[in-house]
């Protein structure tokens, strides 16, 4: 019989898998005089056909999806999850450079791994990065069945009306920019603090919830994921997480960093750009492809973007007259989930995404 301490050690050892701790180096270029270090995870089913590029939440760590390894193998999906700048051992960069550098990292790494095409998932803050990949690296998506999923996409507080984030929007950069220090402190505390509201919206929650798992979910995989919840946070925060403060400044679109989201100012400006690009692509491409599929999963309860105003505004950005026939947009609310828990295995969202990806 294995006691609980030994069981925890076995679970923790899962996170030592070398597939979760890969390194890549970008050479100097016109924008930098030194090499640029990148850390990433490459796991699931090792293939080059069904590949998922994961753009993580405000805690932009490569480790966020590692507990989905078994599920990914079962569905024949390979997951590439990068540490954004300032996370893990990926070199940090300030808000004005983050999107540009992210695009450079993604394209160079996928070329290095000989991966031609991917599907994209953006979770919370990662939606801004995912949309930039879609807009600027469209050639990386599947040529005939392009697929993008967004889970609780980040929506600026000017659209959501969430008061906490409105307050954050007027705080001095020095305070917003010290978020990584708070998370370092929280990551070193005990499980009581880990589960407190101080983490809400900052990192995904994998701890056991009050709701029964979705039908046909893997109970053993769920148990492993939930047993690793606190250890995952501890490991994430044991690395460099300065990128969290930089991303917070980026997401709030501070006046000091104009254009930090890239060449688009918000989703209502982005969607027409995407639709036009898709229209031009289909007019000139000899391959008869299906429309770009965009699937959005909202949480039933969401203290970061709210549950009414922001969703309605976001859906309206993707209305049919904006998308034409070139983008197929579908959104739905996942019962019993929150902003933090939506990707937990017990709710089945990740499995839906794997099933929807092109084969």
C-alpha cells in the first residue's frame, strides 16, 4: 500500500518528464545583439499532422497543459506549449516588443521542429497572442480545415465593465508591473492560500471542484491532474515569471505602450482584417478549403470578463456580416465552469477541442 506522501512524490515526478522541459535558441538579429533563449513543452502524440499550438493565460507557462498529456495521446494530438517572454527560461521583453517577439519565436520553433501546420488554442490572456498568430502567420494553420479555439478570451475592461479590472486599469505602471512579485509570494505559500481568491483569474485552477466530472472523462487522469494542482503552481512560480507583469501591462493597453496588441486595436478591428485576409486567400488559393473555424468557450461564471456585456460584445464582433462566408464562428457557455477552471479535465472542454481539430 502506497501512503499519501509517496503518492504525491510519484505524481510530482510526472512533471519531471523531459518533454516538458525543452530549450531552443534564436540567434542574434537586427533587433537584438545577443541570443534569445526559449523554453517549451512538446508532448502528447508525437506526430507532425495533428499539432496544437497552445497560447496560455496570464501565467504564460509551458506547464499549463501538461496534465492533458494522456488525453492528447489518446486523440493523436501533439501539443506545443511555449513559455512566453519572461516565463520559465525564456528571455524577457517589454510590452511593446512582446507580440513581435512571440511571432518570431513561434515561426522559428515550428520550423525547427519540422511542423508545417497547427491548430491554435488561446486561453484568457493567450487569446491576444493566438489572434496575432492567426493574423500574421496564417500559413501555419491547416491548409483545408483551419481551426482556432478561444477559451474565456481576454476582453478589455472597457467592454466588460468588470470593476476590479477597471481599477487595475488606472493603477500606476509600477503597481501593475509588480504582479510577478505577488505570484512568487503566493507560489511559496501553503495550499490554503493557493486556493484563495488572490489567484482568481491569474492562473488556471486544477484542484478538485464540487461538480461531478463530465460523462466519459478519464477518472484516473482527472485524479492525477487534481493531485498536481499545487505542485504545478509551485513549479511555475519557481521559474522566472516577470512576464506576468509585462503581460498585465500589455492586456490593459496602457497609454505608455500604444499598439502593444499588434497591428489591431481590439477584436472589433481585428475581425474585418481576418475576414478580408480569408476572402483574398480563398480567391487566390488553388486548394478549395473550408471556412476558418473559430470556436469560443465561455465560462458559466467569470469574474474576469463577466458573463453578459463582454460576451455579447465579443460575439457581436464576429457577427455574420463581418465574417461573410469566410469565417465560421460558434460560441457556447460551458456549464459549471469558471474563468480559472474551464480547461480542467473534469469539464471536457479540452477533449472537445481535440475532437474538433482537423484529422
